[in-house]
C-alpha cells in the first residue's frame, strides 16, 4: 500500500522513523511514478542530511550501502533528520540502465526546469523537494559501465563544509573538483547545500568492500555533524588529488593489466600491455607520472582511444610512501585493495611475448 502522504508532505515526529515515497513524474496512464524514501528524525534538533544512491540507475553499490544502514541496529540518530534514498533514478533502475528513457543523463540535468524535458522536470522536482530543503548531502556512485573505481570521495575543497565532509568520510583518497555542470553535487553546493560524491566499484553489482567503505563513511559524516554518537573512524591523514588522467589504448587488441585499482605506480611503470589474440605483445601503456590507480576498464577488448587505466597524480615519492602506509593501517582500504586485485586479472609484464618498444 502507498503511504497516506507522499514526501515531503510527511514529516516524522522527534525520535520517529518512517518509509514514504516521493512522486517524480507520471506514467502514460497518468499514475504517479515514485521513489522509495526512508526518513529518520532524532530526538534533538540538528542538520537535515540526504544520502542518495543510483542517480545512475545501474549503480547499485550505494543502494547496497543504504540498505545496510537500514538493517544495522547498532547506530541511532539522536539529532537532526536523515533522508535515505536507495534508488534516485527509478526509471533507469527499472531498465538496468544508467540513463532515463529519453536517453538523458539525470546527473547532467540539475537543478532542472519545471517546463523542460522529462529529465529536466524530474531533476527539478528532486531538487526542490529533496535537495534544497537539506543542509548537507552525500551522493553515492560507482564507475561507468565496463569500468571500476577504487573507493574515493570527490568534493569541491574550496568549500570548507564540503572539505570537512570529504575528510570525515574517510575513503582514504579525496579528489578535489567541483563536479561537472548539471551534476547534483555541484548544483546543490552552488545553492548552499554542501554535497560530496563517493565513487566505488562497478555497475550492476553490490561489492562488499565498497559497501563497507560507503557505510562507514556515511556514519563518519553523521558523527562529524554530531547526529550520531561514536568515534570517527578515518585514516590519520588522507591523500588529496587534484590532477587525474585516463591512459588510453593506442591500438586495438586485448589488454593484459599489470596494475589494479588502489595500487601505487611509478613514472614509466608498465600499466598494461596490448596483445594480439595470439598473446603477441603489440605495445605497452606506461604511467605518465607517479600516482595511484583510481580506476580501470573491466573490458579487456579495446579500440584505439578507449580508456584503460585512470591514475591520480601523487607529487613526490614521499606522498606515495605515505599513501601506501596509510592504506596498510586501514582495514577498510586494505579490503578494497584486495578485492580489486582479485577482480582485475593482473599479470607481470615479462609474461607477454614479443613486446614491441613501449609507448605511453
């Protein structure tokens, strides 16, 4: 049964929690298209925070993290209001698709328009009813299709509140960027609702290491905002990255990976070897600088120009050593590194035959 009132017209009493729905559009039969929402209110006054997942309908790790939070009875919200949205793009989710039925990316439509396309109207409804009434936001994502991301937080660090949330989240890696035009987090932050994005894993999956990282991170932010009791569990110091680069295939073939997400690399280190179907090495991709592997393609077959490895630049060897040491001391990061090392088939460069002179 539908709840008697749709979000945001329903508000829990202090100490109460409830499940509701928000109408975001209408079907051909003029019935409401709704998204499920969980609202939880503490006994005391405090900030209003949203946590959204599946803004791209095929990105399910954030959905898994929110479901884990809902099932976990070990934490209690004592201040403020928390709004959990396990699937924001319900139309994409129903079609196992990143996009909406009109082929638009919802995460490029914010803040939206009341008189625009279906996607723009949907974005406007979400922005007006869910985003703007909040004080802070966390938007959970994965990599795009046929790619995977090592868990990282992304925020406009020029905004002090965004910087505080990104650091409190404790992913270990923070990418400093405002986000693309039309994205939820950039539009929200521009309107005075500091919002961060967390990326991790790949589409159509719920990966335990990524879900653990996201769950811990959300609770860390709530503790930072004094909405939940407990100690913030983060690395002593985190790695901030402001420059990243996708290393792309030079030739068509099969890529044999030599690194996995979460690993550090040195300048000119082999990242992957492009091979023929008979395992003859055709060329190697080398690291253009020292850094950490943020993501990688999960599809071995490539054409020239397709992305293979995503690297975040680390300025000095000292920074690289510090990142490696912090990762070793953080069990959540270690679990993620081990998971990605096993999910990406990595072999040594010397196992490839007839490798031509490397180029990057």
